[in-house]
């Protein structure tokens, strides 16, 4: 096993600490997404928020929220414009 040198990464390893991955604090949800979340159950917000953040980070596609027999599902949908949420029944 190689010894870790502070400030250096081993070949083939992921960086630690300062990943260039989107952070919740860095991503601003559009007003339409924020308005959609108002008054929703906290567990529903926890389910849909990661998809809204992904949509906001990419700014390419909207979000489809499906009401399924055992709960809800949310996913990006390339047929929906960015900033729009469509609710649907599966």
C-alpha cells in the first residue's frame, strides 16, 4: 500500500474535500420550483428536491413527478422545458 502524501492524490483515486460536485448551497432553484415545494409534506420535499437540484444544475430539462400506487417518483424529463414541473399518474 502506498503512503499518502498530504496534498497529493494517489493515481486513480478521487479527490477528497474539495470535489467539483454540485452542492445544495451552490445551486439556486428557480422560483417555479421553490413555489412548487411550498406547503408540501417534508417527506415529499425530501424525495423531489434532489431531482429539482439536478435540473437546476443542468438547466436543460424540467421535472416529471409521478404519483404511483406506493408513493411518488420524480425524474428529469427532456420533453419538459427547464423550470417546469409536471405531475402525472402512473
